[in-house]
């Protein structure tokens, strides 16, 4: 199913550059259409929606298994189309087009020039750490959702008797918390000042200035991000 994730991501990138940026540029006046922070926030929202959809698809799958008496047959083929998985995989691809690219652009633009490679490396390191945390979360779910008979939300022998949908909704809750934390950080974030190179002794608003001007000098920088 990863083909749907890749296809939706590539399609989103193309449509983003071709249609979204020009439309957003007319509304915001920014050369990029929206800021890095807005782009990443949109990605977080879509990713949360994708996980929520995955939970409902799992409910639909278990419902089909129950209707055909297959709950106790973990290796049986459940009569439900595999294309029920397309929405969540496609949404994840769309989210990646906003989040991952937005992250990389943000690091490249906001990190000091001497640390841009380190910032990109930090981005990929954070993804690998996220994979380890995901495994740790699964271990916690196994431990704290285990019943007297040893069953838990993610059983190894029969997923039909598990609560995989609850796990998806737990992830959704964590993503919502993460989204609010991100919005709080974004609200108080200050963009790196941009230095504008000007010809020597440029006359600006009736006074002579040097060859370098920053946003703090009172010069209005348009299309900042």
C-alpha cells in the first residue's frame, strides 16, 4: 500500500507548487504562500486525521469479520476490500508532503549557515528516535492493557480479538496533544533576522545607510518567509 503514500505525496507536492502557492500568495502576500510553520501545522492536522481514519477502518474490518463469523479465525481472509486502506495511506502521503518538506525548509532557512547540514541530520535523527519511541509505546500498551487472561489491545495470535482501533485512537490523542504543543511553540517562535545586502551608501528614506541592513533597523522586509 505504500504506492498510494508515495503517489499522493508526489501529487501533493506538484499541486502545492502549481496551485496552492499562487493562491495563498494572493491572500497572504508572502512569496512562499504560507510560512514554514503554517505548512508544518497543516501536515500535523492531516496526519492526525489519517490516524483517526485508520481507527474507523479497523472497526469496519472487525465488523466484517464478526458478520462472517471469522473473529476466531485469525488466518482466514476477511471479505472486505483492501482498498479501504487507501484513504489512510493517501492522507499520510499528503501529510508528509507538508510536514517533512516544511521541516527541511525550516531547518535550512532558520539554522545558521555553518549548521545547516547538522540541522538536516538532526531532522533524520529525530525520525529514527520516533521509531524507537513507537516500539516503546507498543511495549507499554502490551503491559498496561493486558487482562487477567493475558489478552491485550495488540495480541500476537489473533488481532481480531484485540483492540487495534483503541491503539489508533490513542495515537490520535497523542498527536492532538503534540499539535497543541507545536502551536504553542510556533506562537512564540521568532524568525531569524535576515540581512539584506545594499549598495554602499544607499539612500533610504532620506538618509544614507551602510551596505547591510537588517529587519531590526526598521527596514520592512517583504516576503519574509
